[in-house]
C-alpha cells in the first residue's frame, strides 16, 4: 500500500509556482499564477498588479506554460512600454548599428540621407521639408536594415544549407522576426539601430527556423552551429530590447 501511494505521488504534476517569467520583447517579465476552483480553462489577464495567469484547479502546469507561451504576443502588445516612445526627426540622437548619431536637417529639399562625421561625432544629414524628414529618414533606415539583413541571412543560409527566398521588413510591436516554412523571413526594421552582433543573432535565429520550425534543443543547437556566439546578441536583446522597440515609424505614435 505504501509503495502504491508513493508511486501515485511521483506521478502527480508539479504544483504551479506563485510567479513565472516569460521573455517579452527581450525583457524578462513576471507573470503571477493563481489556481481557481471556478476556472474551467486557462485565462491570461492584466489586472492593475500586473499580468496574471489563472489555472483550473487540476490543470497540469506544463499545459499552463504552453498556454502562456502561445499568448505571449497578445500580452506583449498590451503591456505598457517601459521606455518612452522615440520619434524620428531632425534634432534627435539616434542609435545606428549601436553608435549614437545626431540627426540634422541638410537644408536641401532634395537629395538622400547622408552619413558623415565632424568634430562632434557621427551624424545623419536628412533633406526635405521638416514634415517630410521623418519619412525620409525612416525609408533610409529601412533600406540600410534590409541590406544588412539580406547579407547576414545569406551567410547563415549558406552555413546551414537552406534557401532564403525573400527577406522583408515589418514594424512589429512585439517581434524581432518571423520565418515561414516556404523560406520567407520578416524582420523588424529597428534591428539596424542595434549593434551588428544583435542583428546577426536575429538573422541566425530566423534562418535556423528553416531547419527546425520550433524552439526545441535541436533548434538552439542549430543557431549555435551557424553563430557560436549567439548568447551575446540574445543577452543584449533581453536587456535592451524594450528600449529599442520604443522607436516609432512615422505615423505610428506611442
């Protein structure tokens, strides 16, 4: 009888923790966990005290974790930003590939954005009327991001023996990239603002999904195979991702 009771105990699911954590936009976010006798299904909510995951009384914790992971983008989109919104305009300071640049008006109505430096450091010179300068700068940043991401995606695709059919840019509010099984990859334009090793990590991450369409140990081994120093970029996003995501494309607003 004692052996049977011990065996039954060992088969029981582990009790849910009082608090769990999930990575949202590169930020480790706490989610409170509550068990409810009245709950009939999992529920994710945002009360004043912060994110709350509610479980039915006899639910398995593994199932609850899977539910939370599936709804992480819903949660990220609804959480208030921890960094103030940053707009593109002349007169600001902007990180470009991790290096702070002043943004100045060129005084010319026509032309392209130029990257230069003077005694005060690097700067970006933006042409056009003041109302058009944010769009000029945004379009230039996207072109720079696309060139960088196409190049790094090609490198990782060659290393892993896969084919990237198309690279496109998006202005996602909660994702750095996404990959389809058909070989199309979407990236967040803001990656051009981060240090190059961060953009390289995201490129390696998304290309690795063409080998493993999951986040299993085999997937992470694939990322490490093409980018042995992947933890450097991953750690940077965990620390600075929310601040980077605060940069707004023209017309988005906070």
